[in-house]
């Protein structure tokens, strides 16, 4: 996200909208780059946790998931 729009709750709101759009899902999974600590922090704030760290095509990637009990 553009730095001028960070820390305004936009990313968090978008993540929650994704969850609302898929009400039947009980697990969400994503990859993020290890070199983006702000993004990692956002995902942790909305309930994701780190599952593993992997190298993909020379990039250090973090696999994260969020389990939702409905």
C-alpha cells in the first residue's frame, strides 16, 4: 500500500471484507515476502499466524494462515 495511505485501517478493513465475501471458508492462506515487515504485521493483527518460511524463486516467502471457527 502507498505509504501515504498506511496506518489508516484500510488494509485491515480490506482483509475483513475478503473474509466476509467468502462466508463458507474456514481457513485463509497467503504468502507474503519476508522483506515486508509492515505487511507481516498487518496480517498478524487480523489473526494470521506463520506456518512456514520458504524460498521461492530466490525470494524468501512466509506462508501464513488464519483458521475461522464459525
